[in-house]
């Protein structure tokens, strides 16, 4: 089990607070001008400074966390679904006889949209082409017709559809669906040219100007840049910093200086009016509200930088769709490479830049009832088997350390809901405020010999089995923390608050990798979010097994 020590002293090791306010000054602009990329530069340096401690939140009040998802989402692609259904129905009716058509129609028409949705063929994209989708549609049509043939066999109508008819149906189905999809994409492109969606370009330097110019000059992509966003404490880059998307920084041949966000006009700059340059979340929020921004084009992954991560979370909460645009290998800035034959349906190019859809909100794990059923199936017998051990621990604490066997403390659970966590007492804090705001360390002199033994063997965590049975916690999940530190760490570490998308646990992926006690909070948050985004029932079983083996090695603190 985990050995998360949070009932005694000291503040944790954590990275510095990257947040810094920017005074609102005169509006900066940058010309929309494509330029060749040259040179090289490093990543922007991040200045570290430590944040002052936050006030202690009131007890039993939910801690404010980021929204669970965007306030609004663009509707699914009903036109593409209708095109697939129409093409499939026409192919079934045209390629099969009167005996097979009534039986085939329902299973084939139901299977193809489901298979296409699973492949992501209904996700919106930039400049979608039916020919790019043809191989994926053909494979799904083949599977759908195989399902239909299986239904025919089950209905004892095997002779109603021969091999030639099956091949003809698949070919006709693929051709008709792709033709109708081409019509839908063409209508969308024409609508995008007439009414392009407002978009923000997030990045700096020559790459940002090249991408902005490509969008402004080519309405086929359906995006109209309204502002250039330079995330950071002061909207500028550090000396020698990159533009976030390519190998050159803002201090290129046409810039006034590093980090200014302003450029000198050059030949052809008058073809496009300058775009406003914004940097702070408040300025970005005003641009989103003013222009009804629906898309944001990032020139680097927003999760690589704390300022960009805050910006991405804010845009995702407002229902903005994200796109990641990167130059290719020839320009020295490697984007996300996809193995040959494994191209994602939402991967395309934006005037030569690799482009794919980018999720700006944190998805919840699809645990359903499986995780809860696993908890109950394991915890109920575990409580019975551990009852004698727990009775012995309680007796030892009562006899050797005096009254007060159980340690009760406020913790933050799923979706920011507080609950009371139970442990066997191993040390006495001076008062309730110290218990809520002081970090734990190994070797505290106030820890009694029996308390050190309980910690070393992790037996002090056994009462949390009752928290799991009550539904406050799960066996596996991010370790719960106190309200004070949840607020504190959420400001210091991008992604920390997103740990609360799932039930908190007794042990977790971070703990089985040695991140217990006074260890890096940034590392823990990274492990916890990876666990959430890759959750599976088997992963929970593996973590439980690894935790059990760690108990025998006495890896507690």
C-alpha cells in the first residue's frame, strides 16, 4: 500500500511557480507574412520563482477544480453519417437480390457507421478529402458486409449472396460512400470559404507568421486568424528561445529584438492587416468572446510549457477546438511521426505543415462499473482477513501511544469532493492547522517506535479499506491530498488538478514507482495523469500486485 505521509511536518519538494501577471500595455501587432525558416534555437527558458502559500480552505467545502469538459462541443457529423447510410443502403439494394436485401440491409447499415465512428472518420478536420478516407472506408465496408453475410448464414440463406455478389457489394458500397462523402466535404469547404471560423494562432516567430499567412491566404481551410497568442509571463521569449513551432526564434532577420512580438513590415506585408498580439489569459479570453473564436492552432504541444497548458485548459473549457501544426523533418523541428500504414484519420497538412486534431480538455477514464466492482470484490474479503491484524495494530497504538487510535483527516477526492480519510495514528501533530498544512517527512522525532513500525510496513493504511468500501476511494488511483495542498499544487503544477478526474486510491502508479513521501509532486502528477489516460482493469490488477510485493520488501517510509 501507499505510504503517503501527510500527518506531520514540512512542505514538499515542488517545482517553482511559473505563473506571473503581465501589466496590460499597448496593443502589439505582427504582420501576416510567410517567410522561409532558417537557423536554430533552443527551447524557451522558464524562470522559476516560488509562490507564497495559499490560505487554508474551509473544511468540507469542495475545492475548485477545472471544468470536467468544454462548455459546448461541436456536433458530430450527421451529414457524413447520412452519406454513409445512404451509400450503404443503395449498394445493398443494387447488388443483392430480393431474398438477401431485406436481411442484409439492417446489419450492414448498422455496422458501417459504428466501425467508421470507432476509426474516427466522423471527426471534423481541416480540408478533408474523400480519397484520403477511401482505404479506411473500404476496410470498414468489407467488415460490415462480412457481418451481413454472417447474418444471412444464421438465417439459412447462404445461397442468396455468393462471393461475386459480396465483392460487388463491397466495391459499390465503398465507391458510393466515398462519392457522397466528397459531396459533403465540398459543401463544407464552400461554407468555410463564405463563413470562415475565427481562430487563434498560438506561437512565436517565423513559423507563427507562416502558418497565419497560410490560413489568411487560403480560405479552403475554413479558418480566419483573429489574433496571435504568445503565451508566457511577459509575452516574450527568453534569449535564444524558439518560436515554439520551428527552429528559429522571434529574433529573426525581420524582428526588432528577441521577445518583442513585433516585426518590421516587409515586401507584401500590406496584403494582410496586422494581427493583434496577446499573451495573458485575460487578453485571450477577451479575444475569444469578441470574435467568437472556435479554433486554436498551436505550433507546439501546449502540455510542454506551463503557460501554454493554462491557456489550453482555458480554451478547452470554452469549447474551442485545438489543432497541432508542426513543420516537418526538412525544417529541423520534428512533429509527431506516424508509422507507415498507421495514419490517423484526423492527420492532414496545412500548406505543408503537419496538422492533427489536439484535445484541449482532459478526458475522463471510461471505468464504468468495472472499477467499482473490482474494489468491492477485493475489499470485502480483505477487510475480513485483515481484521485480526487491524485489531492488533489498534491495540498496540492504544497501549504504547495512548488514546486516539485512528487518525482522521480531510482529503480531496474525485471531482474535488472532500471526505474523511482514516489511518492508524503514528504521530501526534501539534494542532489541527499543523495537521492540515504541514508536509510529512521520514524520520520525524515525534514518531513513536510503534508508529515507525506501522509506517515501515504500511499497516497504518489498513483503515482506508473502509474508505474504499464506503466509496470515498478506490484501491488504485491518485493519492488524495489535503485541501490546502490541492489548491497550492494546482497553481504550481499544470495537470495536478486533473488528477481528480478519477477516484483517488490507496495506491497508484506513482507509488509503485517509488514516488512516496517527500518526493517530486510534478512527477507524481505526471504519473497519475498517465494512469488516468491509459486506464484499464488489468492495469489496476498489476498495480495491486506490485503494491503487495512492495509490502514484503518493507518499502514504506
